[in-house]
């Protein structure tokens, strides 16, 4: 089959590789009909995530048709499914609490030592996202093996277009959980850093959860324009000082809740960001964490901080004093996708949530390297790239 493989920093190629096979009775094989490039895929593309190996198949946002099932799979051949990016067993302590991204069994035992050492405990397995998260082949391919297929994939009704439901795999549940973690109350003002896919879904979700005002922060005009279509006010950080603007917009109080949808590759010419960039380039640091620092400083006293954005290592200059002295609550984590998929699918089917607005480019899987380059270097115009095998 054809699949997009990682070969090094800024080097991804569509290779011919072996077709996947059923390994465990709970597995299924799907023929991919649509897959997408995620903002967090760019962290792999840029070489920020460790334990990648040449030839690793990328992609964790995908859906398709079931073509083969293991003896214990609950799926049937011919069903259309969306697959969550988190790999979870459904029966461990954490899955019992619907904390699927903390599953004890999604990560193979021989891949757990790295995460155990780095984070204190192993995380769940993830598709196409380094050997630290299991080394699973991803979905930017013609076919994918899906472990725990009796727990993860959600069956899509006949006649529903792929593009309406594809983002159930990751970014829609991630944006929703980000807003949920912000514990939004009716009348709240919520500030969202980053108007990429997750940030835009967080904006949409915040309004659905009762926020009176949402303030979206970015520097790409098209992305800010998309945020405005949901009713958000905007701040372009290249034109305005973010903290000062937020204080003016909130009467000096600060937002009730803040959401960091930027993560470890923050942009902008700020002193702390420049220092972070120098440290990262000289292997003295890992993450550029300007957005979360600024969000904590700007949040009102007693407010809530939600951090759906990806961070991978260690940071310094973290405003821990502000977090404590202002009495802030911080919630974060990989998304418990399986928990949110059923309700969000219903919301899509009822017309309460639109996802297709985000798609800017549709390409053949063979053109995936070009898609990565576009998404990396033209983020104003490229908001989401959907790849479809055999699209041309």
C-alpha cells in the first residue's frame, strides 16, 4: 500500500509499504477514505517530538471503511467509521472513568519505559505519533490496523459525507474538551490563544457552552476572520499588546477563562519566546511556551486555565507564582476522544456544529508532502488539509 512516512526533519515521503494485518482478535483493518494533517503533526515535521524513526507512518486523524475484522471486533465489513486518535482498551481503571487518553493498555509494554521516565507514568497509545506513544502506524495511508476496534471507532450512518464527521477523530473533541476544561459559566468572557483548528473549535464550543464573549488571539488575518464568523472578538498580537488589550476589553479584570491552543511552537517576537527559541536550537530546552505564560498572566483572579495545546518536555520562566497567588485552576491533557464522540456526532447530525468551514485544501494522499509544506509555511491560507487516497 501507499503511506506517508517520516524520514527526518521536514522530510516526509509517500512510500510503498506492507499492508497491515490483523494481529489481535480485537483488531480491524480499515480502508482510509479521508485523513487530515493536524497541527500537532507539524511538531513531528519540525523534529520536536523524540523517538521518531525513519519509515514511521504518520497521521492520527482518519476515517474509512471496515474491510477486515478480528474475531472479537464488534464491527462489520462495509461499515464506515471514524477512528479516535487515542488508542484505549476500554476496560482498565482509567477507561472505566472515561479517561481514555490515560489508558494503561493502549501503549505496548515495550514502549512504556520512555514515557515512564519522562512523565512519571506511561500515556495512552496514539496513532502515528512516535514510539513514545506506541509506534503505531498512522492513518495517512491507504489502510490502517485499528487496535481495540470494539472500543474506539464510531460507526457513521449511511449517506453522511466524510468531511462532516472526519474531525470527530481529534480536533473537534479536543476543542470541545478545551472549552469544557475551562468550566465556562453563562456570561463568561473566554480568551482563546491560537486560531488554528483546535482554537477555532474551542471558540465555537465556548459559545455553545454559554460564554457571552469569546476573544480570539492570533496573527493570521484569515484565521481571525474565521473566528469572527462565530461571533468572537479578535486581537492580532502583531498589532496590539495582548495583555493590555485584554485588560481594556474586560474592564481591568481579565478573562474569566483562558484557553491555550498554541503549544510548544509559539510564534511572535517576544523576549521569552526568543530565549526559548535559542534554547531549543542549542538543545538547552524543548518547548516555546509563550502562549501559556501569557494566558496565566492575563487570566482574572480565581479564573480557569485550559491547556489543550501540546507540550512535550520542560520549560522555564513558568509563572507558577501567578498561578498560585491568583488562585487559578489549570486543566489539561490529551483528549478523551471516545467519551465525546457520540454526543458530538449527534450535534453534527442535528446541525448544531459545523466542521466543514475549516477545510481549505483537499489533496490526494500522494501529494501529502506538499500538503505538509503548505500547512507549515502558509498558515494564513491553509487552515486544514484533507487527504484522500485516489482523489485525483
